[in-house]
C-alpha cells in the first residue's frame, strides 16, 4: 500500500491533465469537421 500512493500521485495528475486536454480538443475538432463539411456548399454560393 505504501508503494501505491506515490504511484497514484505521480501518474494520476498527468492522466487527469491528458483527459482534460483531450476533452477540450475534441470540441474544437468537431468545429473543424463541421467547417470542412460545409465548405463545398459555401464554395457553390461564391460561384
């Protein structure tokens, strides 16, 4: 049990930060995908 606590404190924080950043990036990627999908429609309007 004494070896488990330092492991959790060393590994737990990077895991939490990684999950938080992945969550934030996911929402931005959704916006990029939506923009790319609407691009052909926008290009047709310009012509």
